[in-house]
């Protein structure tokens, strides 16, 4: 958590520290920090919300936070700002909210940023250990279905490491939003295995096609599929003889089918539904 502290304004950092100490909470359990202009500071610890009503986020806090996460060079992070977030060392992401500037129906940039959401990555390497071992032995196309916040990306990382380290298989991660590997300046901040390559900051479709043409993976991993283009790319991978491990937001298989159609059953022979943290239902 020392990394996170470096990217927080001093007053904000001290307010969070004081809250944790006063309520006997562990600073290292932070999962989210929300800065909203002229509003109380809000933190999440183990996904439980705590409002720090005695501290009101001000203009200087937002300005300082932005300068810290961009290392005082916003120009260097233009493409990330355009996507609405910046990845900082450690695989943590800071979401940005403000006035969106459009250019011919495309987002050009975000200015007058007044809202920031620090999403703190926790890499739990033992999550779903027995399940991971079974999955990598079967090497079936796998879809992980889960509502937000229940550990689907954590499970995905462990499956990637299982293929890469335990089975000795070349894996390519297509990391559109830098949520799997948390790449910072092209370098994954989260260890995904010694035989894992990462393609980040591009669409899943482009990344999957690129991976098959250039990286010769046996397994491709992607997070949070949801569009027709995503599914077409996965079909292309499977038809090319590559296994796919993917995640999708949803509370159950019916919701996943509603998003992607019945064809998901043809592509993904194995599905896992996460019901709660650490509770997996295999289909």
C-alpha cells in the first residue's frame, strides 16, 4: 500500500490513516478511494463503505491527485485520460470523471476533472486453488460469470498463472483496460507467469487477432467480454485452435446468454458462476 500512498494528496492520505486507526481498520485492506469535489471523502475497506464526513475534498486535493498520478505530465497520459482512467504502479487504476470533450462522435479528452476513483488491486494468489488445478488439467474453453467485486479477475489471474507456470503453456493476455496485469508503461505490475505475454490498451478483437498472428499462444485470456465483436474474436481464436479463458459480468448463466446469445454454449464447454467471494458453481 506504500505505492498508493505516494499517489494520494497528503491531506487525503492523513484523513484515511486517521479513520483506519480510529476504527481499528487495516489500511492495507482498502479496496477503493473516492474523491468527489466538495463532498466527503469515501473509502471502501473489504468492499464496505466508510464516509469520512469530517474531511471534504477540495479543488486542491483533486489537482494534486491528478498531478501525482500523471507524474506532472498529463500529455504523457493522453490516451489513458481519453479512456477515463490511469493505471499507476502496482496495477491500481484511478478512474476520472469530468467534462468530456468530443471530436466527431469520439472522446477526445476529459477536462475539468472533479471526480476520481482509486481502485486498489489485491492479487490473491491462492484464490480457487483446487479449482484452478482442475481447470488447467482440462484445458477447456472457460467462461467465468460473476457480478462485480466477487473476485472474477483474481480467479482469472490464477488460472493464467496455472497454465503458464504449472502446465508450461504459452498464454497471451489481451488486457484492454489494464485490469488483469495492471501494466504501467507496458510492464505488467502483477506477475502473470513466466510464459505469459500481455497485449494491452487495445480492443479485445484487435488484441486477439494480433496475438494469434504474432505470439503463437496456446491459451488466450480476456476480461469482461460483452459485445458481439468480443465474441467474434473469441470464435476466431477457437477456430484457430487456441483455447480461451474469459470473464463476463452477470449473476448467472441466463444473464450471460442474454448478453452474448446461446452460442456461448458451443464455444465455452465449461462455465463457472461466482455466487459470492470464494463460492464457485461449475457448469
